[in-house]
């Protein structure tokens, strides 16, 4: 995950008009994480880069997905979102209790909302056990309600993206990571964003980017 190959690959700049009518296999976890990092600062919140709804849950990903879909469709680009499936045996020793932890924390979260304990609800919503699994779950729900196709992959999302491109179902894999290349993906597109800028991790600084194809 997140393999560093930038010194080994070459890329070509691509204009949006060349992507008209193309189908993209989107590495959903990777893109959703980048949308979370990009969201504008909310100065009224103690966690300044996150937005919350009245149930104390983060909603950055919902805004991000809606804006990204609007961008895709405005350019006549058609996405298929791919999500991670079964965790590999190599990761299982670390992640084996994640699902149970999420279910337990989700139950506590619902109980805190019933008792109007919003402080505890926010604490649980931001916990490691709840935060990311909930975001992935709700992202799938939003895509389904909007009629946007998504796939729960048999294994990793990157391998599913690579498979869709190799089989000719999609034209490109869309991810900021290089993992799809390791699964034999013939074409990967990066930096596909309307804003043409990327947030530097851990800072409120942005750098200019251009869409490129590998």
C-alpha cells in the first residue's frame, strides 16, 4: 500500500478533453482519503479540518464525493468506484478484530446519541475503531443512492482497478498511489482534480498539480 515508484516511472500530461467518454476504475479508499485531506478548514471546530453533522459524525467525504462526481460527469468521465474486499493473510494478524471493534463502537455511538451525550458521540465518531470503517460504509451508501456503480473487490481495490483496465472494461485506473502498476495495470491516471492543487500532508499548504497518465 502506497509503494514509492516515482523515481522509476515516466508520465505524460493529459488534457480533460482527451478523457471525454472514458470509463475510470477509481481506487475509492485512496480517493476518499485525499478528499478528506483536501476539505477546507472549519474554524468553528476543535478539529479544524473536519465538518460534522448534528449526529457528531464527519461528513467531509460526502461533500468530497459529490463534488468529485459533479466534476467527473461535467467532463463526460464515467467512474466505477472500487473498494477493498477481504483482507490478505499478511494483514490479518493486525486487522483481525477491526470488524468487531467497529460494531462494538457503533453500538456505543448509537447509545450515546439516544442519551444526547454529544461529547461522547463525537469522541466515538472520531475513534480509530469507528472513523474510517464508517466513512467507507457511508460512501458506498451514497454512491448506491446516486446510482453510481461501485464494486466490493474480492481483495484490494487496486487489484480490482487493474483487472478492470486489463479486461477493457475501464480505460484507466484512477489513484494517487502506484499500487495498480504492481498488479499489471497498463494505464494509471493521477492528479485528476478540478482544483489543480494538492494539499501537503500535515500542513495547510497546497502545491500545483497537473493530470498525468502513466
